[in-house]
């Protein structure tokens, strides 16, 4: 069961969704093509922030990278951005 979700458009227009489970772990999936009727990928693990996640939000930066924000059970804020290297995924979470 999902405790929190966030959705954003990838640079090419496909949707990506993140879900936070009761234990603070995160999963993600995205549309397979830009066709609105396309299938979704299977759920895959997504790196959780330090201390796990309770809430999650996502925004798009001016260069079209996505940035996720999360809080854990202690109320600590963390953030992570997509790497600027297209094949590299995401940078590590940092607290702020």
C-alpha cells in the first residue's frame, strides 16, 4: 500500500511515478513510450532517503532535470536530483 506518491514528466514527456511504502522504502515506474496509451514499466526499487521516506514531492528544474524532496519520520528534509549524465540515473540523497 502506498503512503505517498509523486508524479512528474520526464524530459521527453513520459510520466514517472514514485511511491512510498509504510516502511519508508520507495519504488518507481514510468511510461514506456511517449504515447499516452503506452504501457507502464514494472515497479522497481528507488533509492530511499536517509531514514526512509514519509512524504515525497517532485519538481522540474530549468534544465528539465527532476528533483525529488522527502521527509523522514523525524522530519528531516532530503533531496535528490537526476544526474546530468543521461545514463547515470540519480545522484545520492542529501539532507538539508
